[in-house]
């Protein structure tokens, strides 16, 4: 295991390169070289510039709190985190120092094989199995994450590019999904309280909360997960559905093949009702992005792919709604 890092070690480090932001929220990333020659990644949290922090009520950087609590010490052998040290600076902003995972980090653009998908889904299944029955609350709640893109919640932040895109996307959603199922999904996007309650009634576990390929690396032990700032408690299928809705294009699998692989690796821990609810939740969370790509993406192939994908998601939503799960 890599040696841990304290604040003093970072104070004497030299900048090796600036990575800018994490690509979504606005958290600052930097690659630095320590005095012992190691290269590490430093993430600095600041709610003034981090949209996700503001939306979930995180004032200081909850990943630090999650790490210091010892919660991540209980991860199964097939799942690791790369954190070497974490603290709050003099201004109360969170600082997290991580191993530099280099090319092991997955991206939005890499096409992942079936074997790689199995490694990821097996790791998530092991995580959820290890913490199955988790009752202790985490700093972030499922309802705050589910509603990150609720139009009325984000409207006060107009002017932030991500917010403006989401607001525009929800307007498009009403146009590209005008039938009854689309209308009901849009209603849940506007007010997801009933859906959150249904999710919280299902068997719970520890969730990563932001399960996307850009927060993952595949290493010799299996899966490495980073960016634990919105770790929370809920049904394990929530992580699986979030991975599919955001990153389906990165897997060399159809939607149905992906879910069948999840069912296989999760085995008896899989809960089909939770999956139906999680898929519905994921569409009510990211439907705006699907609609935005259908209408605005410059690549015709991507527009067609997302149109076909939205039809699949609406079919899944219709199944959950028809069964009266919400």
C-alpha cells in the first residue's frame, strides 16, 4: 500500500501540472511532485465554484469527512480508493490527495470490453454486498442527489453553463417525449419526492453516488473508485442505473446486455424492483441530457443513438409506472 501523506508533505511539494477542473462540478485538480519523488493528484473543494457541492448542501468538501470517518476502510478487497490523505485547510476547504492513477483511469471516450464491464459491475456488487443493510447515515442524502437537476432548484444558478444546458434540456424533453410516460417522467423530474421515498423503502447499502467511468480505474485488484463526495445510503441498483444512464456509450454492450451482466454478478443480492425504480430515477435525473443531445448535438450519429436510447429508457420508465411502483 502506498505511504500516506500529511499536510506538511504537500506544503513542500512542487507543482507538476494543472489538470484544471474535474469536468463537471468545478472542483480544482492539480498534479504535484512530492519531495520523495512521488507524483500525486490534489483535489481542492470550494463550494463557491463547485456546483454539485452547492446543490447537495456541502459547504466544505464531504469527501474529506467520508475519508476521515474510516468508512472507506471497510471496502472489500476488489474495490479500493486512491486517497493518501485528506484534511481541511485554514479556510475550511477540503483537500484530498490521491495516487496518480494515470492511464488506468477510464474516460468518457474509451470503449470498454465485456470483461472490463464485468470488473466494474463485480466491484460495485462487492461494494454493495459488503455494506448491505447499511443503516448509518452518510453526510449526503439520496434525496439531495436525486434532485440535483430539478429545474426549480437549479434555476437560481442560471448563468452556469451546466445549469443553462440542463434547463434547456428539460424544455426539449417535453418536446421529444410528449406521450404520457414522458409527461410522468418530467413530473418526477420536477418533484421526485415520491420516487425517492420508494427507493428508500428498498434494501439499502453504501452507494458511491457518482458511479461514472471518469470516477473509476481498473487495476490489478479490480476496481478503484474515487470522488466519494456524495457517497450515500440507498439501494445498490441506484449506482448501476446511474452508471448506465451516464456512460452506456462507453460499454461494448447493449443496455439489456449490461443489465443482464449486472444481474449475473449481483446474484441473489439483486433486487428487480430496486432496479426498476433506479432506472426511472436515472431518467428523471438525466433526461435533460438525453433530450439536449437529441436536439443539439452536432453529430447526426450521436443524435440518432440518443434518440434510440431515450426510447429504451422511456420503455423502462413505462414498465415501472405501469407496475405502480411510484
